[in-house]
């Protein structure tokens, strides 16, 4: 198990109780348990448990360019990752270094995550 996967696993173990606590107000964010777990294991470490963003990654809720992006474009970003300056985010988050997940996640998982992110940005 590589360190990134180990970190994601540990985050999931530590975060699980928080999801139970947050379930009452966050249930609408994660209508599907499978995609919720995929998010927790692969995205929450940088983008936050409730997609609120962190110093490691931008928020994924109510983001103008995600509102304008198709599910296919969001899938491409998840698959290939993002590198370099990205002016769509706050100045503190402009140095995007998101890894691609095409080798770690199935196309169905990536599509489900992309649809979830899009649902947060209508």
C-alpha cells in the first residue's frame, strides 16, 4: 500500500465518525453511499469532508467554472489531474497539483464522482 493510499485509508477511518455526525445536514450532499465512500477515500483529504475546500485543494461546491463545466469535463479533470497555475481558484490555491485518478478508479467511479461534483454546482 503506497503512502497516498495509506493516508486516504487513515483519513476515512478518522473521518467516518464525522460523517455520522454530519449526516443530518450533509445527507443531501451524498445521496449514494458508494460514491460517498469513493469521495472520502480519494477526494476528502484535499477538498474537505463536505467539499468545503482546504489549504490542499479548493472547494467543490458553488464554483463558477464547475457550474459551466460538463460532467465529461469534470471526469477528464478527475482522470488526468491538474497541474500548474489555475486562476479559477483563490490566490492561495492557484498552484494546482491534483493527481490523476485514472489508474486508481474505474471509469464508472470517476463518472459518479464527476456527476456528484456537478450536482453541487448547478
